[in-house]
C-alpha cells in the first residue's frame, strides 16, 4: 500500500451510508430493474437491521440472489450473450461468499455479515454499470432492435 494511503478503520464500514435504491441504477429492462431494486432493498436491510434479524435477512438475500442470478443467466443463455461466462463467474463468486457468511453468521459473527453487506453495496454499482448494463442493452437490441431508453429522476443529492 502506498505510504499516502491508510487502511480503513474498523468503524468505516459501520459509518458508511446504507445502500438506497435510486433511478441511477435503472438499466431500461424492466424485469432486470425490478430484480435490482429488490437486491438494493435487501442489502439495505442487511446493513441496518438489528443483529438478531440478520440470519433471516441473509437467508432472504441468498434466496433472492439465487433467483436473480439464475434469471440473468437464463437471459444470457437465451440471447447468446457474448460475456455470459465472465458475468456468471461474478454471480458464482457472490453466491459462494453469501453461503460462507451464512455459516459464519450461524456461529454468531454478525460483524462478518455486516462486512458482506458493505461489500455487496460496493460491488453492485460496478457490476450493474458494466455487466448488467451490457446485458440489458444486448437483450433490448435483440428483442426490440435498439438500446433501452432510461429516464432517471431525482439524481441530485441534497
């Protein structure tokens, strides 16, 4: 690590603002946008819920992620999406982490679950901007003949 950088303090994750849904995440393919909104909502819940609620919420997130990723992978297969291998590899890595954290959480390690929630909040925007956006464009082009039109509202921060 360069000398000008310092590692994040252990409380940095706790101090990070919880993930919130925003039109900035819209990609223009309705079914994908609905999955993404649910993803963001569940990550927010993992970030803000009391420790006692984390096991149930992590189970709900794991079920959602499996369904979410399976749906995207089916779209990729159906439309012969060129980058499906890379995209599916990211999904598999996320699911592996979620399942590993579920085991650790069962041993009472809520801090690991909180770290996962923050890692998901950090990972999702880039994944959506690049891989999911490309998939959305690909599907719209194949099905409708053009890229999706996305109207975003309320993007200014107060």
